[in-house]
C-alpha cells in the first residue's frame, strides 16, 4: 500500500478535525441527559439510538442532495453500508449508551481514547498502513495522559466495582466496533463510493436494526414528552452524527484511521473543559497533568510526516 504525505497540519484537515473534536466533546452531556430524563416516561437507550440514526440517515441524504452527490448504491455497496452500520451505528453506540448506565460519561470518553490503538493496529495488519516513530512516541505520551485522566475519572466515579467492570467492558467492545467501522474506510471498495451515500445508507440500516432490537427488547416506540430530549436528539442526529461522521470519514480517507483517532484522545480534555462551564467541573492536579500530557502527545505526533494511507479529501 502506498503512503502519502497528508498531515493534520493541513488546514483543510485540521479545521474539520478540531470541529468534530468539539462536537463529539459535547455529546456526552447530551447523552447523559437522555439516559436520565426528569420525566417518568424514560426512553430505553436503544430506542434513543434508533431515533438518532434514523434521523441522521435522513439528514445525511439531505446533505448529499445539497452537495449534488448521488446516493444510489449497487448491491455490493448496500452490503458494505449494512456492515458499516452494524459496526458503527448498532454495536458501537448501543454499547456506549449501555456503558453510561453503569459509569460516568467522563470515564467512557476517557476509555474511548484507546481507539487510536486498534485503529493503528488494524490498519497495519489488514492494509499494511504504517506510521512513523514520532507518531508512536506522541501516541505513547498521549495515552500516558489518558491513563492519568482515567485514574481521575475512576476516583470521581464512586461506582461499585462490578458496575465499573461492566461499564468498562461495554466501552472496550464499543471501541473495537468503532475501530472496525473506521478501518473499513481503507477498503478500496468503500473508497470507490461516496462517503455521503455510504453513511446515509449505513445510518439507515443501523437505525432500522436498532429499532428491531429495541422493539424485541422493550416493545413499541416510547415517546418522551420533554422538549429538551427532542432538541438533544436533533443535535445528536444532525450535528454529532450526520455532519460529524461525514467530516470524520473524509479525514480518515485523507490521513488514515490512526491519526484521525487522535480526536478521541482530545475529546476527554475538551469534554472536561466544557464540563467546567456546564457542570462546574473542578480540575484536580491529576486531571491537569493528564490533559497536558495528552496535548503534548498530539504536538509530538503532528510533527510526524508519514500517515497511514493518504489520499485527497473528496466525497
């Protein structure tokens, strides 16, 4: 596999990267609200996931139409979209929502920073993609910072040991599912097809599968009367799913899944910064040290010149 010279330092890549990092840093608070509504008519998490991706699929088709992109796929394209939907929008998100029932959203966000590891490993094993030593060094520094953040969040979680283990288990499996969806972007048969079309159908198939599972487990759809729930759902569907994944997959195709996954390293830091204003989060010395290490690791990795599969950013 040929290597390219794409870099996160390229403004065409860096600006969307920072935008999706900011967007996904805010989703943990919204998801937390959806898991613990004030209303007695609580929506089962899997129904919330279903609503999210059915709406996101429709929004993705609208984005494609605005951009003049065809969304029609052949039979193989639909098969790939269904597989992507299974990994990314069924397994990944249902496990994340399930994990947040047991542990804090902050702890889930920190564990998700490990996404950089399977992304780099799977890209290397399956596609021969390589990263240079500076990127590896930067990743090691960043993950040391993540370890400190993990210790801080675990200390603050105050959850029962069994609950912590369940939450971590769900999150780790979700990380692997997300990584599988990320690395699929390196497949020639996937790269040959429009990101908008693949995402729109993947979200639609994922949302339908989620709804089938939700109906089997909890019965017919549940309506939440709170306006805040539906406003949050629209944000998660249109901004945090349709727009963010469209940008994210473009970045993966440009610089590879390893470097793109650095957003997951920065998300806990940005989420804590948002929480400082939204939830009066108090920074401990451990959290400050972890954040500084994570940011230092990014600076080191940004200096690397080699990426794990690079091509121009196109839809």
